């Protein structure tokens, strides 16, 4: 789950709409891969380690003109198990 509601972008409506748009996911992913030298390998183990409680937050540093992505575990309880095999959506 991604959160992109950052009050630091209120001064720039265009930037705010871009940061909050799910359409820009592949732009972000492309930038991350390019920043990593043009190739990013994610193992099956890496994918399976992602849990429903993991959250990606997005912030924008106005002074540095940088996006900051950070992963943190959420305390949100839901109807899904962290075990992908036991999720109700599978």
C-alpha cells in the first residue's frame, strides 16, 4: 500500500497530483532501476518477504527536490494474513 499525501507539496499542485497518481508507479520504478545502474534484481524471497502490514510512504523534500520512499510496518489490522498462501484474495 502506498501513501502519497504529503503536505510539503501543497505549493505545487501539479507536483502534488503527480506524486499522488498511481499512474506514475512505472515512472518511479524506472527511476529506481536507473538509479541502481539500469538493472534491479528482486528475488522470489524478496517478494515473499513483503507483508500486508508493510507500508511505503512517499515524501518530497522541497529544498533538495527529492522524492523519499520509505518502508515501514503498519499497525493496521486487516482480514488478511501475512502468509501469502492464506490470503483471502488468492
